[in-house]
C-alpha cells in the first residue's frame, strides 16, 4: 500500500514554501526519518523527513516549485509498485504527513480551470495574473510547471522592451533574477505594512561612549564565541526601556491595543538569502550574558540557514542595527503586527558643548523609532526614546 508524502504544517505564520532540493530520486530506497528533501520558507531552510520505509516511487513536485501545507509531494511504496496522483485521497492509499502530523483538506478545483498544471504553477500564475489558457507546457502532453510560468513571464518582459518608446539603441540587455521565497515574502509583508499601517518616525541622538567602553571591558577575557556585542547590549537596554513604556511593546487589535506581558525582541539579520528576524523571548528576564549567548546562536543559525520555525515566532518588538555597516541613520518599516521598530545607526565621534562653556567628545548614535500611529503618538515615542537614551548614557552607574 503506497504512502502519500504530504507537506506538513510548518509554523503558525508559514503558509507557503519552496521545495528547494530532493535528496533522493525515484527508485532510491528510503527509511522513515530520512531527510528526503529540503524546503525553504521566507524564514528558514528546513529538512523534510521521509514518512515511511520503502522506495521513493514518484516525485510530484520538482525542485524550485512553490508548495503549501497539504500539497502532495511524492509517493513512497514497495519496489515496482505503481501509483497515480489524484485530487482526493483513495481509501487504498495511506496518507502520512512528512513531519509533524497535519490534517489538511484537499482544495476544490473549479471545473473551469481544470488543466494539467501543477498546484505551484497554478498559484504562481494567479499571483502574476496570468490566464491559464495562455500557458503551454515545455512539450505537448506534459503538465504545466513553474518553469513554464517563468518562461511566459520572461517572454512578456522581452516583449515589453520592444514596445513603442524603445528604439533599437535604447533597448537594455540584462537577465531576470527570480526572487527567492524570503525576499518575495519579505517584500509582500513590507508592502502591506506601509499600505495598512499609519507610520511615523522620531529620531534622537544618544551618547554611546559608555556602551562602547563597556563592550571592550566585558570582552577583555572572553572567547569570540561568547563575545558580548554592542547589539546584545542594546537589546538588553531596549528591553528595560520597553518595560518602562509598555504601550510600545504592543500591537493594534482592532477595537483596542493589546499590550504584551513579555518583551520578545526580534533582531533583523541579513543573510545570503535575504532578511530574517529571529526572536529573543522574555528578554526582560535575561542577564546580559544570557542575551548575548542567545543572540550569537540565533545570528549564527540565521546565516547558516539553520533556524527552526520557533526561532522566528512571537516577536513583540524589532531592533535593526545597521551601525556595523557604517550607516549613520535610517528609518525602518514596522514588522506587522508589532507597533514599533527601532533603527540603530553607527556611533560617530562628535564634539558637543557643555554647560560650563567648554566642549567634550562623545560617540553619538542615532536612534530612530518607527511607530504605528493607531497605537502610539509622538509623546509616547519621545518618552520611550528618552528612557532608552538614559539607559545608554548611564549604563554602569547602578
């Protein structure tokens, strides 16, 4: 009896993924628990476990295709066993999800759109508004796949370049770089953020001299793996300021404002695949060294593509630090459904006057908070930034 391999539920906010790689090919023997494939979501790359012992009979979703929870990916069974993909499960076939158990219902397919087309290609065509009757498979008789949709889009792009207004000398050559899942879904979320959330930003300058000196002192006898970064110290102090200003650690809830009990700070991390934001939970309960250890682990796993879905859930506030890249000041976009995001710039030497009439040298750092105006007003943001600046400038006094 053949076993269906179904894409399981991957996380509370993950609905789609890309099947990045098959580690086995049809005819290969497989065992339950083998890492049979790799999937890429907007947040991480994860291994997909084989649901049964036997051989990989048939792969239904090719590499690079978009999939969603409940999609049929492959069949596992006895050597030489034959199977046929169907829109709904047959009693004779046993359905097992690839990793944790889920109970997806098959999506009904309107009769008007029934064609030999993969689910991933159908969704891709819908995303770009392409009528299905305009798509053709690579060879007659084959199913239409995502590669056929991409070929159609590339042809459209080439045709647009030849429209009136482009002379032979003005046509520009180049290549289309398809968006990976992380960049595509990040873009969709950020577009929705600016379209649906009334955002405003406020900037203050803080003296980071004490923080920079503290980082050097704390790391004097510390290995690189246990190093306390300036970002870790900023996360630690930001949590203190958020506990003093709970309305900033909140979200808009339609007919009210939901204020979170714990401070779960998401940290924006740049990776080769795009931007991700792993979460440090209950930061207000952690020591500085605990914050640093967790942050180092999350950043390392993010850049290695080893984050788990749970590492990316539950954020209540986001911090983005572009100071290490030399950016002096910037404005970040809110990560829904959070009410605010803090953008931190690089520390810069500055000479500032003092009350006695002289001057002093400081390390000035721009702190820009972007806030949801449905939750916060200018005074709320100013108080939070003032408290955070005070935490930074008096660090080590207590």
